[in-house]
C-alpha cells in the first residue's frame, strides 16, 4: 500500500470514528491524557519495534494499541510508561500510523486525550547492500600485507542508514575505517588459504553478511625443462619443446624464449606445457618463464640444442639405368616402321 493511502485513511478515521479517537467534545470531558512517545514524526523502525506511550493524567489501567486502525494488543505497564513490542515484518515498507485507547480498572474504555493524536512511522525491512569487496572472492595475492575494502549502501523505501560494518578475517574481528562509504582495514597474513567475511547492519537492526576466500601465495612456480636438453634435433622439422611447471595454487601461463627472444605461449597439457616451433639450423639456447595465479614468476634454467644444416643433394642420371630405356624406345620405333612397310595397300 502506498504511503499516501495510509495517511488518507488515518485522516478519515480521525474525522469519522469517534469510537477510536476522542472528539473535541470528548476532549473537554476527558478522563485521562496520554502522550504517544515512540514512534512518532515518521520515525523509521525495523522489523520489530517497541511502541511506547505515557499516561500524563487520569486513572488508566490499560492501553490498547492500534496500528493502521486495527487492534494489535494491550500494552504492558512499565515504571514510567506503557510499552508493547510488535513484529512488523508483515506490515510493508510504507508509512503507517498508530494510536491507543485507554481503559480503567473496571476494563471500561474511558475518554483520553492523545498527544499527538496519531503517531506516524515507516518500516524498514531491507538489510544494507554490499556493493563491492576487495579482494574479490577466490583472489590469489602475492603479498602478505592485505588491504580489505567494502562499499556498503542501505536500501529500501525509507532506509534507516548503515549502522555497523564489521570485517572478520580468519574468525578475528577487524573494525574498518569508514572513508566516504568505503570501509577499509588491513591485516598481515601467512601464506595459504584464508576465509574472511563482511557483516553489516542498518540502524534498525536489519543485518546481512557475506563470506569470501583469499589465497596468499608468496612462492613462484617450479619449472623443469624436459626436452630438448643438450641434444641434436632433426633438420627441416619443427622443434617440440616440453616443460613441466607446477604451483600449489595453479600456474596461469608459461612463455617460451629462444635465444633470448620471447617466441610464444606454451599450451598446457596437465602439469606439462608444450610448443612446436620452426627454428633455423645452428646452436640455440632456450628457457621458459612461468607465472602462477598470484602473479609470482620464475625462469627455468637454460636448455641447449643443435640443429644441423639441411643437406640438399643434386640428382645425376645413372647411364646403366638410361641404356635399357633407350634400347626399348629404339626397338619400339623400328617395330612401328616395319609394320608400316609390310602393311598391304
């Protein structure tokens, strides 16, 4: 229901329902005066709110609470005021109004002047919104001193505002510093897997939390050259390079260098990486540069290989192979001539 609808209904009730509210005539003969304490003046309350009213004058034994014109329950008597805690989770995030009716010891309703005649309030049922966190979930970092950031906003029809933000790192509580809506803290972490969480609460008690994982990796990957290593490779063919690269948290890429020049990225195959490259004849030196998911990198040791020059042979005709062919050709020609001569006209 829209806020203005509730407001309009409240005005109608004030004008047309003397059974709930005192009229001007009743005010002059009022047997009690009751002050509405909380919530009033469009106060924003949470999913649970304690309504408070104070009896200023008169012999009042009970106060009955009404919200949006409907009875909710009888308020309890405290040392200074009457109160009742109400679950508002089903009331909707709109403008509501409330008031009370007064009863004496004989449980008879008595005329009471209310000040104010209506208390108006909004209900906020929406927890804050965690818009951004750094580092992102499952991020791998190559530093031990980690800065944690989160951006938090409150939301809803009438948000009450962000109240608290807490950051938990490996079950230890860190109170972040608020820098214009960005909450920041830092911690020095050991190498390995860590869990952290952001917990936020608005000013009326709506709460939400999110959990994340973080990897601190300070060690570079290990790289071993498999082939070719100190060997001669066939001429006229691509050279296949094979290495093994491993890291506890994962290898992101392996780059191949030949004679100090970066040639290509090697293709992964399990824990092995392979590349097929055309090279010129001669002696060559090669190595690889491996990176892990956290950005650590390491060069392998140098590997050496040699490709001999490709020998191109010229083909010289063999006379012993040509003579039979010549003899066969001559015989064929002679036979054709003979047949031509002997054929009758």
